C-alpha cells in the first residue's frame, strides 16, 4: 500500500529544459506556494539532467493509503476538509518522447491538505525517492539505497535512492519521518506506514496526539524498532542529566554508516527567550563523504602519530549525508557539527 503503485491521472507532461526558459523556482512559486523542499528536489532533478516533468494527480478513491492518511487527519483535525495529491516524475527526455527506463530519474509525492481554520492549507512532501546528486566518483558513499518501482500514468519505472519524507505536523512529526527513512533502508518491504508506527506506540489522535510540541519519545522509537525486529544501539549525550556517550561518538557513527546501516541523530536547538529548553529535532544519517585532500589524515601520521601503525579511514571523512524534513534530501552535515 503506497503512492508508488497508483498510476494516477495525468494532469500534464511539460518540458523543463533551461534552453526553453523553464525555471524551477518560478514554477514552484506560482503553483506550489514556494515550497522550499520542492525547490530542493527539483534542483536535484536538474543536477541529474531532467528535461521533462510528468504531473499525475492521485485521487483518494484510487489509493487506500491516502484514505488511511485522511481518516487519521480527520480524527486529529475535525476541521480538515480534503486533500489534493500530485506526484512529480522526472525524466531525462523531452515531453512527448517514448519513455524508457534510462529516462526516469525519480519522483516526489506532494500532498496539499485543506482546513477550515486557522490555516487554510498545509502542504508537505509526503515522500520522494531521488538518486544521490553525487556518487563514489565524487567521494560520496551511500550504502543504504533501495530500488523503488513507480507506476505512473505513462508506465512503470524504477529508481534507486534513500526514501525521503516530510512531516505534516498533525498525525506524524519529524521523528516519524526520520524513522521511516531509516526503516526503509532495512525492512524487506522498503517502507512503513505512519498508521503502523502510531499503532505500535498508542497514538490514536484522540487520547494521545502528536504535533503542537508533542512528538515521539526515545522510548517510542525503541518500541517501534523492536516491534519490526530491527536491533539497535543507543548513544546518549545529555549534559544536563550528566549522561555522556560511552565511547567515541564520531567513530561509532562512521562505523554504522560504513557497514550499510542507517542511524538517527537527535539534537536540541537553541532555546528561545521564553523557553526553558530548546526544541528537539531528529534526522536520518545514511551516508558519508570523503575528502582525499584533507590535511589532518596525513599530518596525524607524520607529526602526531608516533609509532601508531593503524590509521582508520574515518580520518578522511568529511561529512555525513542526511535527510532533513525541514530542508530536503541529501544534505551534507560536517562531521564535527556535534
């Protein structure tokens, strides 16, 4: 049950070549309220040389997943009216050409939810799978990607990448989408629904809700991981509680990523003047970059290494590759950000 196996109903198939005067930003500004995450995804498509965009609408009656999502939203927000779902498919050929598998780059599903009040519309990228903008030839290494088949109004195509998702702020939040991206790398079905995650931790949108400052607790994340049979290790750094990581956090994180396993990185943001503590956010980490021109790796051996005979490849690590539901997919987080 997903938005990938619903062909949808074609709205239009348009040419997007720069030489034709097409602007990603103007298109998103005029049709999709300048959504910043869409801008990021369209920019990735441009990096992969996309020349046309197929827009399909997915009606609620054609998608059991959309029905499930909207039922939950109606419980959580009684003023919910309806939703419109567009799926964008990116191709390397121009519109009107015969489509082949090698033309397909990736896709994004954009959900627009309408309410009576106070916000008339809340939009989000429900999911997207795009290839990484860089590969091992550019010293980017992602071992967690999966193959996804997408049924469009013009046929079925496959792409490979790490599933990205953005919270809707009412029935699933940042911890849901980060966990979904991580689990998509590991589960045989390559995905998990928000309804299943919520059921596992007792979120029914009545007695227990998320949103408006309420999210998933670490115990909730652990319960979901255990329920789907995914083993995990946890490292905690809470200075106020005098809790510190048991080992070298950077090296442990690198080891997980290098072995093909994703990680979840939670952090506290700077608190506002009227807050006792900052809000918390979590992102999935699933890849890393190397900088073969870094000075430290060689200098450590020459100047500071003494008689050490082993120098781990982690010394050449430059950044971790993450998704952030606030900004988009495939960002590089410098290794010493935390």
